[in-house]
C-alpha cells in the first residue's frame, strides 16, 4: 500500500499543502456569490467564506412577514449552496495537483 511513498518528501509536501491552503482561503475571500428569490424581491450576497455580506428586501414585502421569511430563507440557502459548491470544486482542483 505504501511501497511508493517517499517519507523524506513529507515535510516538503506538508509545506506545499499549507501554501495551497493559504492561497485557497485568499481566493475564497475575494469571491462573491449573489442570488435572488421571489423574482428578485429578496437578494442575498455571500463571500466565498460563507459569510452573508448583503441582504436586500423589496419594500413590498415589508407588510408580509411570512412571505419575507420564506423568500429570505430560500435566498440565503441558495447563496450558501453556491459557496459550498465552489469550495468543493476549488478543493478538488487543489488536491488534484498533489501527486500522493
């Protein structure tokens, strides 16, 4: 199972992984994902770290609390799903670059 594993290169590999992880976090911080629900009545933006950075609600929803809650939940979930998909894709690309 470990026949071709060169343990002398583990330190170098670990350093490379650390560098890639730092680059990964920096890339995530730069990205922004936006989504809409209710035909654009609610807009949510998140950064690549999964932090919600902006929410916009159309004034027409201010008197309809239930609809506002439903649309807000949908938009937040969509934005966070976009972030997670991006993270998985980026992680796969980074890990694919290491010949383990």
